[in-house]
C-alpha cells in the first residue's frame, strides 16, 4: 500500500489531536469490508448503468486476483474495487469520482478490454491518475476524466493534476475502472460517488440478480446464505424475508423470519449474498427456496433496477443427518485406494496408520497408511486415500472392510461412518499398457519389434518392464523390445507397475506363417520364334520378375510385363536362360522361384524366289533348302509336297507355303507366289464327266476377268447344234433335251468380249466321257 499522506513538520500537537479525533469520527461511519470481496477482481466487476453510482464501502487488499500490479502511472492495484461499463452509443467518456469525505484520496485506472477479463495487462490501461490529494490539492477531493485535460496519465506523487484526458469511446467497447481507496490519514475511506453525467457516450446494464446457489454450509437447518448472479440493492431486500418462499418437495410451506444482504448497513449499499433466517429448525428433507415479490412491493432489484423474476427463480437443497456414506472407491484401486464420501469428513478422525480398514481378496495385502484425499482446509476433506503394503497382483474382485470400532465422522460431528463392505475390481489388462495386435512373421529366426504404448502415470524412478515368451522370462526391460522368433507360435506378455501402484499387463501373439509360392512351367524348351505363357500362384499380392539371382535387375522387353502374375515370354536369342519370380504375400512374406527356359535355333530355310509368272498350262519347279523336313501347301497342284523342290502345275495364280523344320523340331515358314498368265483371257476344258458326282460334271468356259458379251454353241459330229448359251456361268451338262448325250467328241464355238479388249472367237472339241 502506498503512503498517501505526509504530515507537515510544522503541525502542532493541537492539530495532531484534531486529526486524530477527525479520523476517529469518520471511521465510525465508514464500513470497512473484509479483504477479498468478489468485486475486487476484474472478472467480478460491478456492471454500471445510468449516470451515477455510489458505494458506501471502504475496500482493503487486492482481491483474490492481482489483476493490475502496475500501470503507466507508476503504481498498480491496491485497496481496490472494479467497475465496468459497456458502451451502447459512441461519444466522449468522462466521469468524476467524488469522495464522501473530501479528504479521502482515490486513485483510478481505466482499462479497455473487449476480450478476456482474467488477463488484463498494463498495456491495456488507457488512462490513470495516481495524484496525491494533499492539503486539498484536489478540489473537494474530486478526480476523474475531463474534456479539458490533455494528460492521459498522472504519475504517483503528483499534486494538483486532478483530471486525466477524456476517452473517445466506441459502441461495443468494454471499459474496466479500477478505483483505489485511501482514507485520510491512511485510514479507511468513507466511500465515493462516480458521476458520468458529462459523457456524450452512453452505456447500459440489463443484468438482473438471479438466485445462483447456496453458499456451502454444514448446517442448513436454521438459515441459508443465497449467492446471486449479480449485485442487488440493499434497499430492495425486504427485512422480513418476504422476498422468498420456502417449501418442501411435497408443497408444505415453512415460515421465514428475516433476510439481509451481506455487507448491507440497513438499506444502504449493495450485496451479492443474502442471509435468510428460518422461524423453526428444518427437519431432514428436500427443500425449494423461491424468489417472489416481497412486502415492499418488489422482489430483489439489481443496481440498474432489473428485478428478479417472480416465482421462477428457485434453489433446491437437502438436509441430512444420516450416517456418512461411502459413495465410491475411485478407480484405479491397486496399491492406492481413494475413498469418496457423500459429505465432507473431519481430517482429525482419520487414523494415519490405516488401521480403520482392511482388504480381502486373492492377493494377500494389508492397509499400511491413510491420509486425507485433499488439503484439510478447516479440518475438512472430500475423501480418504489408503495405501497398501504392495500392489495387488492378481486380477479379481476384492472387498474393502472397515473395522468394527471405526471412528471416522463428518465435519458436522453428528455424522458417523461405520461398517463398510465395498467390493471393487482389479484389472491389469485395462488398456493403459497396450501392445500392437497379434501378427505373423514369415519364418523362424525372423526379428520383429513389439511396439507398445504406455499411457499410465509414471512412478518415481520410471517404469520397469518384465517380458515373458511362452511363459519363460526374457532378460528385457524395455517398452518396445526387438525379439527373435524361435517357435511357430509365440505368446508374449509384458508387465509393469504405474505411479498408482497398479500392475499393468498386455499380451500379443506372433505366429510363423511360411509363404510358399509356385511358378509354372518351372522348365521349358521353346523355339526362337515361339512365346511362352508363365503363371505364378495366386496366393501372392505382388509379383516381380527378374533376370538375375540377386533379384535386382527386372526383366526387359522379353516379358510382356515384369509386375503381373502371368506374363508372356518372347525370346530374342538362342540359349539357356534362367529368370526369377519374386512373390510377396499379403503379410509381406516373400518367396523367390526360378524358371529355366531353353531357346532353340531355327532352321535356315531359303526359297529360290518369292514371286514368279508362268503361262497358263505350264509347270514350275519350286526350290527350297536349309531344313531337314518340308511341307508344301496347297497340295492339290503339287506332285510331292514333302520334298524341298516339288513340281507345281497351278491353273490359277497360287501362293505356295513351305514349312521347313530342322532336326530339333523348330520350324519356319516361307512362301512362293506363282502368277498365271492367260494369253486370251479364257480356258476351255478338253473333257468332262457328267455323272452327277459333283466333279467336272459341266463343260463351260473359264474366264479371267470381266466378260461383256458371250456366246457358246455346241455341235455334234454331224454339225447339228445341240446346246447354246449367252451366260458365261452356264455350261453344257451333257444332256440333249431330256436325254443324255452319247459319249464321244463334240465341237464347240465361243465368241466373247473381255472388258476393254477386242472380240475373241475360239473353236475346239470336248470329249464327253461316260
């Protein structure tokens, strides 16, 4: 606290006596509040409305929160109260702080804070004035903001600068006004009025005081203290408690005799807590306290006149004098067991050696200590913490018992606690220690890391881990060890103890699943001009084909693809080749398989010519070499199709194909095209056999090309015409009328015009053979 008054060294003893009696006189009128009032913290600031506000109180200390340790004026918060204004319309913000005792000294700081009231800083201080009201240097003790001052800050120790500069306030801004109280002669002040009537900015407060809760008490049988959501005028609280109505849950009404605001002096001032007295002590039961209009014509009024809603605001509470009850055993309960009760208990009733309790269950444990669960403020705690001699090792149900002469009691002394028999469960597989899920490896002797997480509280000295493999202890003290797989099936268990003395466990299983793939064919022999379909087993998910045993070089363009299960192999040279298929399973296991392929040479087949021309009716010898075996097609016009140089007698242009095969079974193909040259565009057979066998049954002309005009006449040997046709597709079937013609020689005469050529006339004979 800063010292505001410096007594002049020329004061006489008489003046000193006068000052003593003056201070004593006003001190009897001042209402000095106890420290740590709610409104001494910025977040509980009194929300103002209208033009003026008066407080009859003198404040001491800084509240529960030291909101403003320093300001641009040098000092900070001390003997403070916080006020709050929310700007409704923009304008100039000015005010006067008028002491009730003109010799009291008030300092102030104005903070603009539109966000978090719990994080106010000196950088948010827009105005402050910490001058000294020495020898009446402030006229009537008044300080504030004015339109005529140009000083944003007035430093501590200054005299004569009563006002700081006005603020240009904007609608929506929130300002906190901290007022420091210093009474004359360093005693308590008598209160002040803050007057905003010179402001052009306006502000309003529409909050109303609502019933929020009852202030905690051991005994509600005679009275209750109601905590309001906002400040209420002391003058609005009816002293006969008629602002309230008390009933039980059955509707029975209980009379009240008085009510007064805490900190109220009669009707002067404001309060946030109201003390209500009952006419008679209340019995055990559930009660409802309701706000209503009192005998003064209103319910509770806020600082700005807002009224607590009639009959809609209620608070429920219960009165119990039953035995103190254990509500729950807080989990986990392993080596530290936390007991929570339905009411606070007296700390002095707890025996620190834990002898008031014992535990039964599969693990032999004993209670060795007991202590309050929370700090014993006013000899009260919310529960008891028990300590066992060792962690509970076995997962199962346990029972907590109290000894027969248990003397634990509640803070209201009338409540006793006896005969506890409460079951609780211990489960070391609770998920705090967690190994990864069961998995597989590809082969024995593979290594794998068992990834494990631990979300339990860390004990002093850190965690110690114990691992077993198939019930055999492993020399490992790690959270996530790397292990070598020794068996086809492996069961791992990890165990540790956390800060609560709880044993934690988890398990994982690792199996060996050998992956075996296959490739068909594994061996093959093909010719250089062949292809080979390869097929890998379908139990893999990734396929890769390599040309080296180290599986580093992927196959080139001899494979249709090097990443599918069934590629086609296209050889590009002769020899013996080995390829490797790397197969990967869905569990990322791999198998490498080989394919051996013999690529055989081809015969050196050579044909003498590929295209040639002969006159119609001539023969030609086809010539080939370089193979061991030959096969010519088509065979219909060949004398011997299996020799390298057969004689061909084609009657139309024909392409002959020869397949040459060497001694190791590889073949190649080549072709010869024999083109037929027809001098007169027509061919006439020299005989036919009309015996209805489907072969050579009709005598007709065969043309090579398009014929525009056509005439065919056939005569017997006596010159008689026996057949005539103008259709080149129609021939003589060996009939004269409806009778078969006799076998023998017949004469034909044919005239025709090939397209774009001259007229031809041909004559000849044909033999009819029967």
